[in-house]
């Protein structure tokens, strides 16, 4: 059950990141954001600031101060990872949490800015350490797909190219 909730949130915030990110100019970064459920109501907060460092810090503070009524949340920001070649790769860095987890799940999705495309699969950094059950891994993956396609404005053609046709 937890894997499904977290997977749906990861898919939803990833689709939202794609929706925003695919329209940005080359020198722009996606503003960090949190999608969360409080008393079963979905809410979103966006963290604009003078710098990306300040925006990320504001989002982190917001997450730490979420009320106890929050059932689950997902966070996304633009980021970079260093490849083994030494090159930098653009990524959406995502954290997600739901009641019953030991720690927030951390993962990233590589992408190419221009022309915009998702590169490879999501890289999960701490699935087992987050407290998610490895036996629910397939449920988690399917829930990411379902969460992505549930986004009302994400470019469906891009999602279909990446996920395939999900029904």
C-alpha cells in the first residue's frame, strides 16, 4: 500500500516537473515544489527565491514543518549529477514520503534540456532504507506510471515515449 501511494506521488510530481521543465529556457531552472496530502486533500507549494539554494532551503524548511495531518508528500527540484565520464547531467531530484516509511525515498530522473527528453530510467537511491518493501517493487513502478498519467497537463506524448502506452 505504501509503495503505491509513494509511487503515485513520484509519478505525479515527475509529470509536473516535465510539464514545467519542457517549457523553460536554457538558462532557467524549475522552481522547487512540494505536492502533499493533508486530510486527503492534495495541495502544492512552490518555492521561488532569489537563488536556487534559497529556494531549496525554503522547501526543506517547509517539509520539516509540515503538520501531523499530512499523510504523504513529494518534493522536486532541478539538479545535476556527475557521470563517470566527469560530465554533468541534468536531473529532476525527487524526495517522497508517506506515513509508515522510515525515511523519505530519494531518486532522480535524468533528462536532456534541448531538445527536451527523459534519459533512461529513474535512479532510486534508497528504496530499502526508506522502509519500502522490496516485494512491492513492481507495484511501485506501476504506481509511478499511473501517477504520471494522472497529471492533467503533462505532455502525454512525451510520457508515452518514456513509459509506453499505459492503460
